[in-house]
């Protein structure tokens, strides 16, 4: 199973990595830790090169985050709030999360876009408040690229190191990959199943 996942990513090449990293930031539950970690394994195996993988993967991250920034910048609070209330279950987010992220963004300033690239839970959601307050586009892209570059480099390096340490224990490596994928899917399903619409919460 794990070899199938690795082989599929290897066959898709750098474009596949780019596309997966875009989707990781737009459609849950695609985990960047698995994508770039497997990319690191492929670097260790000699199937990919570190720098092209890092730059292409980071570009995909920026494009995916820009999607949410663009939504916030273009549509604003009035049109986005009903959308999130309606589809929040499948995005595993509700408007209260966005409102809290908005307050956090306002308190910490634009640098929070860079800092939260290292947070597994907030690195994508902060892009929407950045768009809602019309953060300068060049600054958003620059901060997102810089933070994502460091995070992705760490993931690739970690994947390559893990691959080098477990070359003789491929079964262990396989279980790690499968475990990460299963945890991601289970976490997403749990969020979807336990999500309660805001109208129902307000009534209780």
C-alpha cells in the first residue's frame, strides 16, 4: 500500500507535487506533511531533487493559500459568511473560527501570515482574514512563500532523513505513511460528523 502511494507521487513528478500542494490548501483533508515527506523519501532515493521539489511544492502552497486570500479580498464579509455557514461542515471550519482568526490577525499584524505557516491547524485559515482586511497582495505572497519555504524544507529534510534511517525497514516506513494518512482521514471525518451548524448552536 505505502509503495503504491509513493509510486503514484513519483510518477506524477513535480507537477503532481505542485497540484497536490495546491489541493492541500484548498480541499481538506490532503496533508502537506505526507506529500512533502514522501517527496523527501523520493529525494533520498534519487527520484527527485531537493531544490526543484522545494520551490515547486512551495509555489503550490502559495497558489492554494492565495485562493482563500482572493476569496476574502474579493467577496468580503457579507457574501462569505453565508457561504461558510452553509458549507463549513465540509471545510471543517465555521465562521466563529474565521472571526477568531480575524481578531488574532488584527492583534498580531501582517507577520502572523508568516508565523502561522508553521502551524498545522491555522496556516491555511489565516489566508482568509488576510484577504478580508485587504492585506497588500505582494506582502501576503512574500510572507506566505517565505514561511512555506522553511516549513516545506523541514518536511522534505525530515522525509529524506527518515528514508535514510529506515532503508532496511521498509515495513516500518510503510506503516508510518499509512498511519499519517489514516489519522488525517479520521480527523477529517470526525470534524465533519461532529460539526454543528451555527443556527443550532445559537438555539441551545
